[in-house]
């Protein structure tokens, strides 16, 4: 019936290959066993037997060789028994390997048999499908032959019908041309009437629409300019306040520097006066050797300078502590201000994102997108020209022709009623009225949508104004808080200064008391020295004391100059750090203001786009 399939041929080839492999394996095992038996010196026949028979003969031969009594020497028997045991082990290993090979070959044979069964079942299924397709093809051929016979029978009738239909089509085409001409004339008359009728209202409506659009655009621009002006004024006021604060800080530091410079000059003048006093004292001692009062007055200047140095050191420490407290307070205030500005920026960004989401056309809503596109097209048509312009465009685009082409029955009725021009004129007038009402409904709908968009724009503008008002209120609140903080800081600073002045006055009183006590004790000590040692020895002791005091004074003066230079360097460094901090703060504020301006510009641009589209 059918030729053998390639699958059966493959199965036969695999079976032949397996038979060849089995024969090769058997020959190889037989040859290996024969070589081992010949090496051991045992006798065997010339013909090779199968693997199982050779193994049995080998086992019997080895058993016989093991059971035979040894007739030779002891060494030969030991050697032969060792060889026999080695041959038995080798044969056992070979049999195990052959069993493994046989097991694997059996598994391969089973898998190949399963594949063969599957291939046979597939071959039967394909053969069944082929028979089914052959029967189907024969049925189709018979049906095609029947259809050809029937078509050859009906060709004559069809040709006659085609000729009649062609004649009818030509007649209908002529009627269609006449009707087209008549419709064009009627539409021209209707357009003239509609244009004469709707000239004034269309002009008035277009003028009103353009005027409203221009006024709305001007209002939007003016509002944008007012908002930008307000924002620039606010930024200018903020920058002005910061600049004033910086100027006040600079003036304060300058005044402090001047005070310190004046104090330094006073100290230098005091040093000069002390030097002059020392010179006068030396000259007085050379002239009058018994003037003890001048020595006492010269010693008093050194103690006053020491007390003044201590007072200056304590004041420096207090001022450093006050500066550290002020820096910490300003840092806390700046951190709070940054947190507040960050919150406000995040709020503005969220509102801007929400407004953008509201303004964006949803991508997953094709109905709304289609509706928006149709509204935009209708809006453009209305702006291009209301009333007659749209009707003329409809006439030029050939819409009545399409209606006539799609409704042949209606046109055949019209051709049958060519003797009723008055009725056709009435029908044309009725269709014109329908189109006019349709256009009016479209215009009303567009006006309603325009009103809705205007209302939406008004709500968005009110939201934007509320956001601006909230931002201004927040800034005013922050300014008031900052002013209160500065006021409290100034009051605390003034209180600290008053406390320092009070402590300074108390220290001065204590110093004056100590100086009086020291003066009295020094006078008593000098009088006692003069009484004990005599006049010359007292003068020598006073001279040594003066040298010691002069050295101490020079040392204190050097320390004082070093401390003053260190204070000056620290003050300059603090001024530089404060200036860098203020510059960095101004830069951060300017960047935040610029970012906020960009966001507001984007929001205003989105609102203007929405107004333009509406």
C-alpha cells in the first residue's frame, strides 16, 4: 500500500547496529579470555566459543588445576597456585564487567523498543491522517467539478444580467450627475441665504470670542506680572533684611575692633607713662636718696597693670563664651529655618505635581483623549469661521456626494420624482435647518465646555493665590519668629554685658581695696627695712626690687602683646568664618529662590497652556 516510512528504516538500522555491537562485544570478551588462558599455560581448543562457555571452561580448568596434586617441587606448585588464583580473579572481574555491559545494553534495548513503539504509533496516526486528507481532497475535487459545471450552465444568464445592470448603472450615473448639478445649485442658494442671514451674528460672536480671549490673556499676563513682581519684592525684602543684618553685624564687629584698638592704645600709653615714671624715679633716686614716697608711687603702677591684665583676661574669656553661645544659637536658628524651608518646598512640589497630574491628559483613557481631540478640532473650526464657513467647507469636501453615493435607493426615488422641484427645495431647506440646529448644538456644547474650562482655570488660579498667600503668611511668621529670636538674643547679650559690667565694677572695687592694703603694707615694710638695715641697705634692696619689678613688667607686657595679637588673629578668623557662613547662607537662599521661581514659571506655563487649549 504505502512505502516504509523513514522512522521504520531508522529502527531497522538501529537494530542492525545493536546486533553488530553485541557480536563485537562477544568476540572481544572471548579473545581476552583466550589470551589469559594461553598466558597461564592451560590447554584449550582451537575453536573460539561464546563468552559464557569460555568462562565456564576456564573456571573448570582452574578448579582442576587447583585440585590436582603437585608432583614437582614445592616452588612450582606455589607458583602455579598463585597464577591460578590471579586468573580466577581476572576472570571474575571480566565477568562482572560483561554483566554490567549486558545490563546497560539491555536498558538501551528497552529504550529503543519504547522508541520503536512510539514511532510505530506515530506512523499509524500519520497514515490515518493521510487517508483522511486524501478522502477530503477527493470530496473537494468532486465539489469543484460540480461547481464548474453549474457555473458553465449559468454563464449565459449572468452575461445577460450584467449587460442589463451596466445599462442601469449608466442610466443611474446620468441621473446622478443631473442631481449633483441641481444639489450644487440648491446648496449655493442655501449658502448665499445662510451667509446673508448669519453675517452679523457670526461677526458679533467671533468678535466677542476674540475680545474675551484677548481680555482673558491680558488678565492672565497682568496676574502673572503681578505675581512675579510680588515675588521679586518679597525676595528683595528678604535680601535687604539679610544685608541689613549683615551690615549691623559688621558694624558691631567694627565697633568692637575699635574698642579693642582704643584699649590697646590706652595700654600702650600706660606703658609709656610707666616707663617715664621709672625714668623719673631713677632720676629722683639719683638726686634725692631719701624719697620713699616716690618709690611707693612707682610700685603702685605695676600692681594696677597686673590687675588690669587679669580683668582683661577674664573679660576675654567671658566674651569667648558669649560668642560660642551665640554661634550655637545661630546654628540652631539656621537649622530650624532650613527645616521650615524644606517643608515648604516639599509642600510646593507636591502641589505642583498634583496640578501637573490634573493638567495632564490621561494616557490610559482613549475616550477622553478622543473627545479632547474632537473638541480641539471643532474649536479650531469655530475659530476659523462660524456658520457659513463650516457649511461651505462641508460642501467643498463632498459630503452630499457621499450621502448620495451611499444611498442609491433615495437617489432613484429622487430621479423618479424629478417633476417636483418645489418639494425638493423644501427638503433641502429642511436639511439646511437640521444642519444649522446641529451646528448650534455643537456651538452650545463647546461654549459649555469653554465655561467649564474657565471655571477650572479660575479654581486653579484661586488655589495658586491661596498657595501664594500661605507662602507669604509662612514667610511673615518666619520673619517674626526670627526677629523675636534676634530680640531675645540681643536682650540676653545686653543682660550679659550688664552682668559683666557689674562684675567688673565689683572687681575694680576689690582691686582698689587690695591696692590700698598693699600700699599700706609696702609703706610699713619699707619703713621696717629702713629701720632694720639702715639707709644704704634699704636703697640697695629697693633697687633690686625695682629691677625685679621692671623685668616682671616687661614679661607681662610681652605676654600682653602676644595675647592681644592672638585675640586679633582669632577675631579676624571669626569674622572670616562668619562672612563665609553668611555668603554660603545667601547662596543657598538664592538657589532655593531660583528653584522656586523655576517651579512657579513651570506652573504658570502649564496654566497658560491650559488656558490656550481651553
